[in-house]
C-alpha cells in the first residue's frame, strides 16, 4: 500500500516536471542586441524555437507594426533561408532626416531552403530597425510559424499588463529611454576639463607675471648699485687729489 502511494506520488511529480519543461511553453520572441532606445536604431533578433517532435519549422512571417511604422528595416542574411521584404504605402508619410517617406516595411518572411529548424533546435533571425518611435514603450510584432507538416502557429495575441500570458503571445520589443541622457554627463565633463585648463592657464600667467616683476626689480637694484659704486669711486679719486695738493 505504501509502495503504491510512493509510486503514484512519483508519477505525479514526473508529470509535473514534464509539463514545466515541455516545449509548448516556448514561443517566438524578439530581443534587442544591447538596448532599443527610443528615437534610435537597434539590431533585434527574432528567436524561433521548434516546438514539434515530428516536424521542422520551414517558414517565419513577421508583421511589423502599422501604428508605428519603421523607416528602416534591414534583415541580416541567414544561411539556409530565403528572405522576402514586403513594403506598403503609408497613410501618412514619415519625415526622416528632412526627407518624407511614403512607404515602409510591413512584413518580412523567412523561408527555409532545406530542412529548416529541426526538432530540438531554435534559430535567430537578426534585423536592423529604426528609427524607433518615441511615443510608445513597446512594439508588437505578430508572427506566423509554419511547420513542414503544413501546421501554422499564429503568434498574434497581444499580452496585457496585469493578465496572464496568452497561449500564443505575439513578440513584444520593449523600448528603453532615449540615449540623449548620456550626453549631459559628457558635456559636464568637458566643461570641467575646460575650467581646469583655464585655471591652469591663469596660474601660469600669474606665475609668469610674478617672475617678470622679480626680474624687473633685480635689474633696477643692479643699476642703482652700479651708480652708487661709480659715485663712490669718483669720491675716492677726488679725495686723493685733495690730499696730494
């Protein structure tokens, strides 16, 4: 009886471990290399794990946000995959570096040339993006993952703050604060260095002035000494002549 209870408990524990470690908890995600600062550019990677034991991932379609279009989207070549970039005309043109852009990338599709992402593996798909918007804290990229058995998993559900993660969450890129904050410290350091240089220059000038004043005084005293000496010699000569007379 005791042994059967121990066996049952072990079976439940084993099932729990398998449930936690099951690949169904993995999903398509997006992460920046470094930081994705508002108003700047970043390289982000779409991480795609294979969740099936009997099929490979052969295609990934990522839809870029239409509410915050990006003026620049440049995918990095990935060995063994074809890449297709789809652009669409914007309802409102973007102004970037003084130029108006009336179209933007709305989708990037990666299609495997061979087996794709096999069971037990994952693949990263890097993309350079910008200019990142300044009026939002995140960007949502909806994705479709296609397997070799024609199954399509739709990672399109937007996670909501304060709620449990949905079954098929869309990749979300968190944006950090603008990078301009760092320039203030650099300017302060430059100002301090400039002030130190000015102070050093002033001290050098003052030292030079003091040295110049000392030299002038020495010269005056030297001339006075010469005059006094000459006067003494002349007085001595005159005194000697009077005595001889």
